[in-house]
């Protein structure tokens, strides 16, 4: 178990205490929900970045095969230098 110290304005702390927001269960639930929301936000942000990728920049299977086939010759050339 980890202890977290949070500094709040006195008025806010009193109101939160009265409304039951300052408790182990409430804090755990709130942090868990915020964490889940953050993960979902990060997922959607990644999906947005993926959507902006220019698919025409992707290599065809033939282009990949050509690059792989060219690698031994490139390595020989570099080794000969």
C-alpha cells in the first residue's frame, strides 16, 4: 500500500470530506477512472496519428523483396571500403 499526501485549500478539503470524496474507496475509484480515461485518450491520439500516415509511402511486397535482395551487395560494398 502506498500513502499519498495531497495538499488542498482548507475549504475544498472540508467540502470534499463532507461529501465523502476523501476516502480510500473514493480515491481509488477516482484514480482508476482517470487512469482508464487517460489510456483511452492515448489510444485515440495514437489512432489519429496513424490516420494521418500517408499510405502511399508504404512499400509493396515486391519493393520489400527488392530491398532485401539488395542487402548482401550493399554489405559487400561497405566491407570492401
